[in-house]
């Protein structure tokens, strides 16, 4: 996709045509305020962007319609859009035409027939952008979107304020959400991410969100059941205190508490004796006994652990002694009988020694003791496990009894306040009824646990499928190739740090120089000439890869006023006015010539047929430069908008006000 021509129409039907060469470099030079910088805004406006960024003034007042003819390999597409009405900053209505060879329409033929959405869809399809979906997590404020022609704008325009900006590499990079859009869509444009991967990533994000939500619900269900069990025990104790629970039901286990509470709902007021405090005393006595038992068991555990610690020390020491004897092979065993031998005994050396008998006896005793210790260890560990289980059971029972005691004391206080046991019982029955109504059933917990296992398995399966995709490795490889080409162009520009490799940093959207001691991002480099070199090197390298690998990025680049960095000041640069003489008098001619020669070489050798459009104040007398001029240097007149074009009456009144 390239720019064949730009056309603007006056309010009275006149037309101004600007023709471009499809291959090679196109240069438009001239004075300030002649409309050069507006060309990129017109092209973008007619590529499907609704925002109208053409500067206020002559162009907006005198131009009624803008049109651009885009050249594709097999056809041409004309997109014409009217200037937004006064006071409006956007316009989305268009006239759309397609054909092998399109004639430029007359003013009378300009009729709205479509809108920007259709333009974006058509250009994206003709460009070959694959079907894709960039999903955004639901908690983010950004909406999900498709990568389309709009996501190539970043690499097509280097406008006046960007081309040498050390803090901004790409067009629109400084706008909200745009940096993330660049990171999301560039892999698609470079052929890394497929629609299948994005579909899987979208499903994974949904599954992960469902897993997190179900985990919270599962935790709430577990907490509710734990809380319900504690509350149920308390209500059970209150029910026993006020006489709702019969004597036969008073020894139910923790698991049967809910069933016992359900029977309590059948309670009817009866004549019952007042509580004499016996149950509270009984609970307190039970707690005292349980705590004594817990302390006794804990004492046994501590003693067993101390014994185990000493046994381990003995075994370690004994093993060390045995190893010492074995290491010098002082007491070898008889291979046939398995008995220990004393090498200096009478049998072996015709000498009898009592030392031999003592050592053999000592070693045998040592081995026997070690066998005893080793044999006792499993029993000791089993004993410790059994005692620790008893302690834990007692701790849980004590906790339940403490809750019963607390509830019983509170209930007796309520009985005292309410006057009769029946009044207190009725109150407890009401609380039991409310508790049972809000009780979380175990079935819900089981369902949540089952759903948690299912979602966890689903997430793992999706992660495996995505993990099998080598997109990250391929993206790294592509960026390495782009970075290598970028380093080549930086050396050609003779920029600072050109002796070191550089890379395109997609995460931070900048150029980074990899010095041996530390990386240097573009923002920490100095000199407008260097910043210009880094900008153009990055864009040329990216287009070089896209063109060589048939990626869906338009094959044109518009650069606005790049040589401004080669003049002493902005004032001197603007005074050049497209004049060869002023350019030669004030500019760094070597650098200016090197810049345009590199751009020309790019369109002729690196990417043959690539289109570069440069708007400038500088001018060179070299014939190849003069051949690249689209028109003679713009002054007033000539310029983009002819001076004799009328301003409509409403615009005139606006100007007079």
C-alpha cells in the first residue's frame, strides 16, 4: 500500500492535485506555513481516522473536501472526506471508490457513500492483516479490539515534533492506551501471534478469572461451615441449658449437632425446674480434667522426644566408632563363618592375645546396642504420632467445651433476665431457627470443591496449549533481526555509540544501546542528530523486515522536516525556505546529504520500490535530489492551497469576528 496522489477541493469546485512517485523518494520543500506538515494529517484522515487534525487557518477554511488515492498491488482505492463543519473536530463520512485505474473525481461527483469503519475494514483486508482479536482483561478500562490499519500509523509518520524527540520513538506513543496497543498489535503485524493463540489466551484469561472467583466462593463456603459449626455448638449448649435438648440427646458428637438442633424446633413450653447451676459446674470439671490429661500427655511427648534426641546422639557416636574400626580394617570378618577375626591370634599367627578377645567383645556389644536403638526408632515415632493425635483431639474437645460453657453461662444470665426458663427457651428456639435457615449445606461446599478442581484442570490445559506455542521465541528472533539491521543504519548515520550493538526495546518502546558496561536508552543520549538517527534507523529496520517478509504494513514512510537538526537553530532552518543557497550557507551539508542518500539507497537497494515522502525546508543542488522533488519549492504562492481559492461566507464571518 502506497500513496499515489492527494487531492483537495475548494468550496467553489476547484481542485488541486499532488502526484507522488510510487517507488523511491519524494521530496516537498519550501517555506513555512505552506501546508507541508498538513500532508500527513490529510493522509491519516483519509485512512479511516475520524479525528481531524489539519491545522486551523487557510487549509481548513478554504478546502471543502480531501481525497487520497492509495495504490495496492492489484487495485487502487480512493477515499474522499469532507472537511468537518465549523466547530466540529472530527468527521467519519466518506466517499469510497475502488478500481484498477481510478480517475480523479470532479467536485460534482463527490458524494458521501460510506464511513470510516468501512474504510478501516477495507484497507485492513487489502493490506492482508490476519484475523485477530486482542482481548483485554475485564477489570481493565480498555476494550478488546481487532488489530487493523490504524495500528500501522505508528510506523508510517514521523512528524515534526517526534522525528528528533529523545523521549518518544513512535507516532502517538505519548497518548493514553497507545503504548499498550503498540505492544499488543506489533507481534500480529510481524506475523508472530496467530488468531488461534489470541483465542486461547482469551479463554485462559476467562478461565483464570472464573478460577479466582470460585476460589473466593469456596473460601467463603468453608469459612461459613467452620463458623456454623462453632455457632451450632454454642446453640446446642444453650439449648441444653434451657432444657430444649432432652437428656437422651445431650451426648451427641460435633457432626450430629445440626440434627439435634433440628429436633429442638419441635420444642413446646413445659413446666421445667429452674437450673441449679449443676451443668455449668459439670462443664467446668470436665474442662479441668481435660486440661490435666492434655498436660500429662504433653509431658510424655516431651520425654519421648528427649529420649529420641539422646538415642540419636548415641547412635551417631557409635557409628563413628564403628567406622573408625572398619576404616583401618583391624577386625576383618571371616567370609565363611561371618565371625570377627583377630589378625594376631594364635590361629592366624600362632600367638594368643587377650586384647583380641576384648576388642571383639566390645565391637559385638556396640553392634547389639546399635541394633536395639535402630529397632526402637519406628516404635518411638509411632508412639509420638499417637500421643500427638491424642493432644490434638483434646485441644479440639476443650475448644468445644469452652464454647458450651460460655453459651451455658450466657443462657443462665438470659434466664435470669427473662424471668422464666420457658421465655429463655423460646428465645433460643428462635435463634436456632434463624441459624438453620442460613446454614450453608455441605452439598454446596462439595459442589464448589468439584468446580475448583474442574477450573484448575482447565487452566492447566490451556496453559499447556499456549506453552506449546513458540510465539515468544519467534518474537524475540524477529526483534533481534530488526535490531541487527537497526545497528547497521545507526552506523551508516555515524551516530553516537554506533560502535556498539543496539536493539529495539518493545517493552519500553525505545532504542537501547548495549554498551559493555551498561545499556543506554535513547532518552539518556544527547544531540538531536543522534536522536534523529535512532528514530529513522528503527523505522527503516522495521520496514526492511516487513517488506522482506511480506508483512501487512504499508510500504511508505512520511518524514516531516528531518534536517532541522543539521541547522544552527530552528529560526535559521525555517529561513532556508527551500533555497539551495541558504541550505548550503547554513546547514551541515555533509550530514544533510548523508541523510538523503541513505533514504534514497533504502528505496533503491535495501527495499526496492519502497516509498518515502519527505517534507523539508532544505534543498540540495545535486541532480538526484532535484529529481526527487515532487514540485518546485513551495512559497506563497505556490503552496498546497492556492491563494485565489475562496473562503465561504460563514468562514469569512468567523474570521472577521
